[in-house]
C-alpha cells in the first residue's frame, strides 16, 4: 500500500529507526525522495521526535483505552503517532479513524475521544516510583533503575533527558563578528561563559544560520567542543613543535576539525571503521578547508599500526550507548538495551588496550564518550591505568566547572547541571 498520510510516513521512519538503530534525521534522509517528505520534512521530523519522547506513555494510554499494542514495528509506531495526535495535537477524529482503518487497526470514534481525554495521572496510578518515572519520562525501565541507583540526583537527570537543551555553535572566526551577523538576521545568541569559541543559540534556525555564516560556524554541542579544548591544554603544557595526533574514531570529524582549528601546529590522522561516515568527514574537511591538515583512512582502531605513526596524542572517542544524547536524539530509547552498556564498554576497553599496546615512549590519550554509565567511563579508565601504569592528567584544575566527582582529574557534564549533553572526558599519559 502506498503511504499517503504523514502519520504513515512517520511510522515507516520510526520502524527504520527501531530496526536499523539509526537516527530519525538519518531515516528521513534515506527517504528524501518521497514527495511527502520533500514537502513536509519539518512537520514529519517534529512529529517523530515528539512521539518518541513520549513513547511509553503513549503505549500505556493506548493499552488503557483500546487494548493490546500491535507487535509489528510499523503498526506499533503508527498507533503511537495516532495517540500523540489525538491527545496532544487535537487532530480531528475523522482523519485518525481513516488512518487506522487503512492500516487494519480497529478503533472507534469513542476510542479517539477517550485517547484525547484520559489524564496522565490515570495512567500512572498504582505504579511503583520507578515505573512512574519510566512512564512519565518514557525512558526504558532498566535505565531508570540504573540512574536512580547510581546517581544521588537521578530523578533530575531523568527529567533533564526529556527537556530541550540549547543549541551551541562553534565560531571559526571572531565570536563578536558572528554574534553581530546573527543579530542582523534576527537570531539572538550569546557568548558561552566557559569556552571562548562557543555561542549559545536561542532558536536553532539552522538552514538560515548556515546560509548566512557558511563555514564560519560549526553546530556542535558544547560537551563535544570541550574535547578540543582539553587537547589544546594538554599540548600547551607539553610545549612541543609540530604535534602529531591520531584520532582513532574520527568520523564525521567534528572534533578533528575543531582541534586543527585551535592548534595551528598540528596534523591529524583520522581513522574510522565506517566508510560511509568517513565520506561525510571527507566532505566536511573540504567544506571547512582543513583537508591539508587532516588525513583520513578507513581502518579498525582494534588493528591500528600506531607504532609507525608515533603520535604525541591519541584521541579515542568511540561508539558508546549515547545516553547523554537522549534529549537531542530521543530515538535512542527505542532500541537501547541494558546489555549494550557492557557490549560498548568491552569494545571501548579493547580499543584503548590496543592503542596503548601499540604506542612507544611518552604519549597522551584523550578519551571521551557521550554517555553517563560508569562501565563505559570511569571503569574503563581505571582498568587501563591499573594495567598499564598510566597517570590521569588533572583536567579539573583547568576546567573546574566540569570536575567529575566520581573520578579525580576527569570531567563529566550533565544536562541538568550544565545544559549540555551528558559527557565524560579523561586524559591519561605515560
Ligand atoms: C562517537 S563517534 C565519533 C565522533 C567523532 N569523533 C566526531 O567528533 O565527529 C564513534 C565513531 O567510532 C567509529 N568506530 C566504531 N568502532 C570502531 C573501530 N573498531 N575502529 C574505528 N572506529 C570505530 C564509528 O564508526 C563512529 O564513527
């Protein structure tokens, strides 16, 4: 059946997200030839994002009012969209009934009225504290339990995952000039108090910003920007000549480009296992005109010939559970499972181990993840320091605002404290 309705397109997009574990934006991009997507991209993106932010609540509402939630991914996501539209967008019942009928979902006008009228309190009545938060914030139950168990301010962390965070951008030219040009096109923004090249945007009208400022600006979360600042401080303290940096998990290159922007005396070899993501990095290093300082290569960080490269600094920014990005990319919650924490921690540890075993002499490793789990962060760093006799560089004294209370010397950022994604950075040396 051809998908003629926006709701059907959204359900297809969310099915792709769930099954292929890709982002909503990526799934929409894959379907960009679809005429409805070409015409209504922003609406489809917003509808998908808002639905996913409430997916547990929407499932519970449906169960309460209509009955069992369909098992197949397409129809499950379709009823989420329909419930969201009934309850939060007041879309007319006739349209929702038509969409359901076309997709063999049996609902009546009375069901739609009750979907609209039911209160969130009715849904969570009688549930345990943890289950209530699971429904309220639509975060997997295992993750709710993990956060409450590990962090004293766990509920605030969970709450912050459902709140919108500011958009940050990095200025590649003088920051005041960028703010002036943004003001001229009616976009208000301000200087970030912590990073001298960062600005905070109130409204992210990205295409207009891009059109006006071209490659003078790079949209990037403040937490990610901090990595290049850490690399810069590490180098300054060393006071050496040309710095050779290997970026082991480089694509799409956000940090590599930032590092060469800040460090005039460095070259980077960017490695990544994903050819597709490296194509994006190649596009970006040409767009930002830094291709002569970043060399990219497709390879696994588990088999890197680092000995011959003999770098001064290695950046390890590996795949992770990305829990710190739940606010900006809520779709992660659709497919993230508890075992992923251990799978990721194992992969990250193996990458670190391989890097260290292939380095000679003195070196620095800057390790970062966009997640909050201890297994992927402190525990990995502790393990490698113990096993290889490495020392943790004290980043706290340089960036006291982001000081990590769970591990001396390293940094942690949290959405509820710093208004950024959740992030971890540590620098170790031999
Ligand atoms: C968090 S992203 C890196 C983001 C990048 N550093 C940036 O700033 O734009 C993690 C990257 O690790 C890559 N990756 C995963 N396993 C890898 C491996 N074994 N070797 C090299 N890269 C790997 C993924 O393809 C992904 O691009």
